[in-house]
C-alpha cells in the first residue's frame, strides 16, 4: 500500500490546495493514499483509488484556439437558442478583464455537458451593476477555472451584486476553481424559486446534482454559499401572487474543499436538500461580519436537508458555529473554534417522523455560549457522543424546548484547555498528544460507519477517541 507523508498543520490546506510536503513542525502523520487523491477522471493525475479529492488534481491549460466558442469580453448575454452549440461544447472566457456574463438555455447531457472555462490565462470578471455570472434554464453544464495550469483559480470575479447565480430551472451543474474576490451580495447562489403558475414548485421541478468544490470565496456582503431554498417546510408566496408555493427539492448535493473568508452572513447555507447531501472538507473563516443575529452561522443547514456534514473547519465568527434545521442529519469530525455564540444549535422545522440529529466526534473550542443547544422537541433518536467542548461559559448541552429526546454519552468538557492534550493550538493543530485523556475514551460508533477522522486517518486505531481526531 502506498502512503503520503505530510505534516499535521498542513492537512486542511492539503485537502484544498493539494500541498504535499514535509517541512517539519506540528507532528508527522501518515495518510493512506487510497483515501485521498485526485478523483476527477478529467484530470491529468487521476487516481481511480482515491475516495476523497485532496485538491491535487492537475489540468492542462486551455488555449483559446481549442475552444468551440469564445465569448467576447464586452458581450453580456449569450443564449444557446440562438447560438445552437451542441452538447459537449467548450465555451471560453479569454484571459484578461471582461464584463459580466448572462448565459441561458445551455442544456447538455450527462455524458456531454457544456464546459464554461477560461483560456490563454486568468479571466477576470468584473461587474459594477449586476451579478458577475448568471445562468438560467440550463442543465448538464460545468463552470470551471481550470483553463490555466498556472492559476489554481483560473476565473476571478468581482461583483457589485452576486458573484455567481444559477437559477430558473437550472440543474445538474458543477462549479469549481473559481475565486470570488468580492461580492456585494452572495458569493454563489444556486436555487430555483417557485413561481405563481407552479411550474417551478416542488411537484414540477427538482434540482439534481449540485456540485460545488475547490472554490475560494472572500469578502461577501451576504452569504458565502446559498444553495437551495430556505422555506422547505413553510412554503413561500411569490411577489404579486396570492398562492403559497413550495420550493423545489435538491437531490444530490456535494459541497467540498471550498475556502470561505470574511463572509457577511452565514458561511455555507444549504436548504431543501432532501436526498443525498454531503458537505465536507470546507474551511469557513471570519463569518457573520455584519453581526445579523438571524444570519451569522458558519454552517447553516436549512429545513428539508438531510445527509452528512463532516470534516469542516469553522473558525472565528460572530454567531453559532453550526445551525442545524434539517433532520436525519449526521454532523461529525468538524472543528468549531472561536465562535461568538453556541457551538451547535438544532431546531425543528417539520422533521420526518422518527428522524433526528446525530452529533458525534466534533471538537469545539472557545465558544461564546453552550456546546450544543437543542430546540428540537419533535425529532427522535438524537445523539451526542464523543464530542470535546473546551472553554465555554454555558453548558455542554442546553435543552431549550419541551419533549427533547437525546442520548448523551462519552463527551469531554473542560474550561482548561491544558487538560485536553491538543498538540499545538497556537497553529490550530487539534490532534492529540500521547497523554491526552481523549484517547480510547469514546463510545463505539461503528454502527454509524465512522471509519476516518478529521485528517481522513483510519478510525478507530484501538477504541474510538473523543473529538475530531484519532490519535
């Protein structure tokens, strides 16, 4: 078996940037390369054995001469009903600065999606009035900044409004290797709102295969990522329409390896993702800068969302580390550090019968209030296992409503960070030293199929450890 040799403080950067080196400091660890690697079949260094993408994929540069269509830098709107480009066409943004882009009616196929990419170098999209890039009525397409091997993010966006918007019956799309330098609204928004005629409501439209990865989003006025609707349980009444409509569901969501920094409201917000949703390997730093009490979580899971949230780093925010409003939701191997309110909050929004929140093996350090606040009297089978909560003025778990059902076992709480045995909190290395009281003190959670830790190391080695890291 082959292995990659790296240093602990660099693991999160490895997951995002693919930095592979051993430069000392922080403790050396070994990662099974069959777990981490380049898992994109279109990359030059594709590894068929890799389960998780470590951000190391390498792509050939795209020359503008290879493109099927180059969008003029001063052209705003393109409509494939007029262009009539076939599925699989490569549509390019040339190097240099260009104005905003509005694209509609690009409907590829699963085998031949439309590719929107940069060519001949870095493409800078600058918009002073509207969204940087907007896609309507399009399916099976990819927006990727991998067109220049010299730039990890080959498309950069500065926008007065949203940076990227994907909406109005758009489905089956992928967004990767984009850098949002600033946005006067949200970084990336991907959702279709219901309309008065019902054509885009839940019974008539589903957003499939929403894949957003390896992007860097900074300096947004509102959310970093706003994926899916926020009113799955209650519905919404569109403007000039007296009839309540229900937002479409999302089936198949993957949000991973994104960096989000200096975010005005919630860092990552996902709603209505009722089936097959995974959010992992993301870094959220300095969120909730507007200090809006209703929109200041590092990770916000909106109603209707199920699935798994794991191996994320949430750091330095004005509000909660994670606000969970879905159901049948697993939250594990996450680090929440220096947040201004509760580490994790759960609340009811029409959960499905018999489902709950499964919170285990997280590391929560320096909180503004409680470790976990439960406002969930309707969910069932809730668990809180193997979490370490350090330096917080509230309670390990605060029950803030009636009829809460939760099983709480093998958690470790302390106000003295020196008791925990973290390796080096000064460089945010929360792995464990050999004398840590967290080692082998966790509950057996093999029934939850937890077989890796925050570094994607094998777990357990002996018995389960407490927290996001396995010694």
